[in-house]
C-alpha cells in the first residue's frame, strides 16, 4: 500500500516515476489490472492487488494536487541532505 497522510515522504520521492505512469495509464482509460501487472509487478489475482493499485493511484493524484507543496518541501529537504553529505 502507498503511504497516506498529508505529508510527502521518501517513499513518494522514490516512486514518482511509478506515480506518473499510473496517472498516465488511468487517464488513458487503461484497465487497472494491466497497470498493476505491468507497472507494479502485482499478481492481479491476489485479493489485495486492486487495493494496492488504487492506493498508489490515489497517492499519485494527491501528490500532483493538494500534496504538491508538501512534496516540493519534502523532496528539497532530502536533496539538501544528500548534497550536504
């Protein structure tokens, strides 16, 4: 499952490419099973697969919407920490 809450976390930063691909697939009208299988390597016959896919898609929509400010702040903090090391 994707993280929840009102703060972007390192997991979100590491999964930005996945979030973008999920948004693109969903906006194109793709079937969730195709995206879950090809993008997330989920076994779509697993009873939790759709919930996992949905949580990531919802998180992706949050990141590019209401969570954008939090994401920018969090990702800049992480980048600054890496540069300082």
